[in-house]
């Protein structure tokens, strides 16, 4: 069965970006001029997804407005004959069929995914976390879907994470079956470095068989008294194989302040209109910092 639906959980409180996220969704933070969530939605579309369910929460209206039509703005741009901007604005709202479901309380990622159960029904689906931007010619989700079609079982994207970051991820234990695929043996949510099975962490991309819903429900609350997706995966793994895929691509964790800044610098360096000025500026401040270092 083809993977046509995707869930994008975007109900998190965004505490790492306070105070900005007090009144704006963290998913709307821009990488230069494009909100993070647009990259995630585009990845889903480029991976063949036709139907997207965004799980929102209180204070997330801006996401719905962003993907909606914007008649006043369109009228203004039409009057000004600004066809380029008009196309940009219209393209955003015509990207794909997007549905919104509200998670009433932030009860964890597993709970957010469960909210979409009725909409997904009995078919495989993808999950893309709103914090991660992954850049690659073949999108990460498309790589997962390709492997899902081969193995017909749930598959999660993984990459090596540094020792200091082990306790920020779901960490897997897996048996490699080729260069990029592991059979999952176990997974644990945000372990201490000592308790971690490996240095391989789950990043925010998954494809699941629909049995994951029952497993999330049965697993109940876990780490930090929240309903964890990782616990659902762990339970599902007891009744069916799950695979982990070392995806190709560069990931930016835009939910982390440093990751966010790195994403902006990288995207600026890829932008022909900005590249030269940014390089010049970076060289300038590096030189200044070095000078300061000398004086110390
Ligand atoms: C979530 C998951 C975690 C996963 C991570 C990837 O954590 O619970 O298993 O490794 O996303 O970004 P969060 O970053 O939402 O705390």
C-alpha cells in the first residue's frame, strides 16, 4: 500500500525559543524568509504525500493562516502588479491538502500522533517532526517510503549523534543488514549517555504501519510523564519488524538555537543574492574575533 498521508506534529510549546514563542508558533520561525514548517511540508509533498495532517495546539493559529489564502494581501499585490510576490504568496496556499487537528493539552509526541488516528485510518503513513529540516536531492521521507515499499514494515530515520546529545534523542539498538539499514532491536527515549545502547538517534522522520496507534495507546505514559512515540515503537517492535534507515542528507535541528542559526547561515550561503555579502561579513567578524583573542 502506498504512503499518501503524513502527520506533522506542531503542538509543542517551543520553550527553547522563549520569549519569541510566547505569541508565535516555533514552527513559524523563519529561515531568512521562509518558515521552518514550509520546508517540512515541501519535503512531504516532494516525497509523494497527498494529504497532510498538522497537529496544532493553543497559540498555533498562525500556521493555519500561513497555509490559507490571503485575499487582502493578494488584492494588494495584484493592484501593485507585483506578479513575482503574488505567485510566491499563492504558491504557499496551493501546496497541498492540509487538515488541522488540535491537541488539547501537550501530552507528548505519541499523543499528538494518536490525535490523527481517525484521519489516517488503516493505512501506512509518514510522520515528519516540525523542528527538523533535512536537505537532500531525494528527500529523507522519500528515502523512508522507498524502504517501506521494500520491507513493508515501519521504518525510522536515524543518524549518529554526539555523546553530549544522546539524552536529547530516542536512541536505538540495531542490527545492520546493509550500508544504511538496521533491523531495530530496541529503542529508548532520551537515555543518559551511560544507559544509551549506541550513538544512533532517531531524527524526526518516520513511516509507520497503522498498528503503531494501538501500541502508543497501550504503552501509556513514559519519559517525563508524557505519551512517547518511542514507547509505541518499542511495543510495536515486539510484534513486527521495524527498520531504521541511515538517511542521506544534512539535517538542521531548528528546534535548537544553535541548529537554527546554522540553518540560517547555510541557507544564506546557498542564496545567490546573499552569498557574497554573507561570506564577506563572516570573514570580517572572524577577523575581529581573532584580533580580540590576541589582545586577551
Ligand atoms: C522527539 C522524539 C525523539 C526523537 C527526536 C528527534 O523528541 O521524542 O525520540 O529522537 O524527536 O528530533 P523531541 O525533540 O521532540 O524532544
